[in-house]
């Protein structure tokens, strides 16, 4: 099996822009740990005997857990599913949780990759985002992680923040490069419905996000990181040679993965399922031996559209030969026909039977993908 995702639903505080399921509380923390262990037992048949290639602790804030708890969860996963040699095991962490003792203890576990939620190296941006750390802690967290032997390191950055002008965005990129992190995930600030940021903007308390500025800063990001030998291997992800996220790449390549914890999603190639986004209900159900999940069996057209959406975001592109082999010639011909306007408009190109976005096309990835979607249920 490609990967196991373990969702830790607790945070010190809820960032204004965040729409992931998490709680600014540690209530039920011990019960969640027990439930995560129990859910692995309940889900042991999901992998069909395939060993894990990756484990990913996301959230929420997994770094709120002590390393011995993280290792306990890893040991349980390995005991149930098995694990391949040299598996990638990633843990997300916030800079305000990072200290020498915690990192030295984490180094004793099987975690071999850290993903740090930096977002910006400027206090004004971090305050606007309602992050719990400051700029000094952001830089220190990266250096402390490296000093403690975590060189397989990723940092998150956000662009398009109203407080972030192009000059400071360039400085953020410069600092990331100078810190020699091998992987950078960079996201445009998105106003998700129901978040605090959405409410503040609608009430006029916060400035609205400028889409043109975000697009400009994305272009700056692509140019700067490419100049510095980073590979732009997915719309929001850049790495030095050989340092791509193996776990996240499994999502984009359509491999099987299992999600454990409240709100966690799973996919087995035929169906997707998602756990309830409620800690109390999750704990109660798991305790009763019931996985509290909804399930959707994907149609052929849904699987095709999903492949288009995910594969087009990557440097490896959308494989026309794969489409014909899996979905049939009708789907292949449809794809070739519908991508033609984007090729003429220089948003995409075809190389070795693969559709690949140009840098200009990466600004319109969702639109290019949706143009190739199939909506007619009679097709295929």
C-alpha cells in the first residue's frame, strides 16, 4: 500500500485561514490516541497485505504529541500493515513546538522527514494569519531541526497575503534558499467559506485577497526556485533532486492510501471514504468497533476526471497512453480533442504522449483540467 495518513486534530490555536478539521483544544487527547490505535486494528484488511511505503502525520498539529506517542503509533502501524525498507515517515510540526529536547527525542523514533509550517519569515504576515510563532522562531526551527539531524526537511510558505508585498515575498524565498531546505511547499492564500478569515473579510475587518498579486507572486516563486535548481514537481511543491514528498506524490499518482483519525480520507483505487469530522463521535464509534466513515464508489468517469485533475498538476503530466489502457480509446480521443485549445493557447504541451502544463498553464491548472473533464454519463 502506498501510504498511511494519521490525522492529529489538535492545535494550540486555530489559524484564521485554516479549513482543515482541527480543534484549538487538547480535550480528549488521550482518548484519540487510543482510538487511532484501535482504528488501525479495524482497518487492517484495507491494505490487502501490501506493506506501507510511507506514513504521514498531519493535522492539526502532530508536534503537540510527545515523540514516544508518535513512535507508539508508528510501531502499531508497522505491526499491523508491515513497512517497506527505507519507508518515508513524515511529521508536520509548528515552529513554536520545536526545541532541542523534543527534536532529540523525535530523532530516536522512526520519523525521518519533517514538514515545518513556517508560512512566512515576517512577523506582520504571521500576525495577520494568526500563527502562534514569530519570524525568529521560524528561522530557529529550521536550524534546530537541521542541527538535530533532520535534513529531509520541508517548509510551507504562503503567498498572496495582503500584508506581503513582492519585495518581502522575494525575501521569504531568499531566506528559504539560504537555509538549504530541500523541499518547499508554497500555497496561495485561499479564503475558504466558513473560516474566520472569510468572516473577517465579509465584515470588512480584513483586506480581501488580491488574486492578481497572488498570481504574480506565484510566477516570482517559479522563476526564483527554478533558477536555484529546484524541480517544480507539483503545482504547489518544489524540491531539490530526489527530495520530493513520496507520500503526497502517491495521492497525485492515484495510489492506494489509508487515512486514520477524525476527518481522514482513504482511497483504494475504486472507492474513497472519509471519517466523521467530530472527535466525540469518532471516539464513540471506534470504541464500539465501528469505523465512522462515509463511502463513495467511483464511476469510471469520476475516476477519469480525478486522474486528469491530479496528474495534470505534476511534472510527470497526464499520460495519454495510460488513459487509453485504463479507460479506453474513447476517453483518449476525448482528452486529445479537449486539450487542443490549451495547447494552442500555450497553456499546455504534449511530450512523449504526456500532457504537461507550461508555466503559464500552471496559473490556470484547474481550468485546463476542467476543460478535459467528462460530464456526459453516456460516455464510456
